[in-house]
C-alpha cells in the first residue's frame, strides 16, 4: 500500500486506474482495494482525488497559473472537469477559492480601527 501511495504522490498527474495501481503493486484489483481501504480508510481512487485536490489548493494559493495549467498539473484533461471535482470537494469553484484566498491574505494583515 505504501508503494501505491508513493506512486500517486510521485506521478499525481498520471491517469491512474485501479488495474494499473494493482499491477504495479503486484496485487489483484480486489486485493488492492481491500488492503487499501483497510490501511487508508478510503478507496485508492478516492485517495488519489484527495491528493489531487490538496495539490490544487496549493497551486491555486501559491501560484498564478491559469486553471487549465493547474488542471493539467494534477491530472485532469481540462479546466471544466477539474472545476467540477474541485467545487464538489472544496465547496467553491477554483476561481472563487483563489479570490477568497487572496482576500483572506489581505484581510489577515489589516488592523481594525475603532470608531
């Protein structure tokens, strides 16, 4: 399972399938799915999606890459499909998330004045 997680981290943008992950781990699909769920508490592909969304959050907050470039960097074919998954996972569209993050960064340093 550690090898599978390492593969996901090393090649986050790769179009992983359960078949390929199982083959690379030397397990059947069923064995991988069962062991992964027991060890990680999630399915391999859900875990991959979580890793991708974590990476997306980092890219959206630390870079000014366009959404298409962020999507490609984490393994999505286009910005539209990435945006759908991101919004379902995070609760905001990538654009709204980036705007809120920028506002939060500005507001963090503001001092409130008493009236």
